[in-house]
C-alpha cells in the first residue's frame, strides 16, 4: 500500500499532466516524514521525505513556487538530494538549497534552513 503513497503524491504534484495513474511497483516506501524548515531569509519550507524498502530516499522540496522531487545522492556528510540543477543538502537539523546554474562558487539560494519539528 505504501508504494501507492509515492505514486499518489507524484500524481498530485503533476496535476492532470498524466492521462493514467503513475504506478511505481518497484519503489516501496518504508516511511514518510514531513519537516518544517525556517531559513535565514525567514522563508518557511515544508519538505516531505520518503525512505524506501530498497534504500532509496526522496525529498519533495518547494523551489520557485513548484514542488520538485529530489533523489538522494552520495554526500561526504549529511544527506544530499538532487533535482535537475538543484541540490537540497541536509546536515543534522540544517539544510541549504543550491542552484548549479548560478556558478560553482555561488552562495546557496536558501541557507541556514533549520528544521522546527525534528
């Protein structure tokens, strides 16, 4: 039943973009966590995390008014998630959002985001 949670969430994000429901039989979610972050700018983010039975992790992060699905990738420390040119990097209760198109040495789009409900 949990595999439908991810599929239903993806369908809700995309609205009517799909003619048929998206079924991800090989992705079985183990748990879902919703975290609320407050960033240095005062912006509040609601981020949903999914951990799957096969070890994959996903994060649903709002970026520029759209919900983007990020996939966990290798990180030296913390948990690093990628969606296109964007990186959501968490380390303990902190997180930063980067845009690779801004340049290698560019500051984060959002920095010092601290989770309020850990």
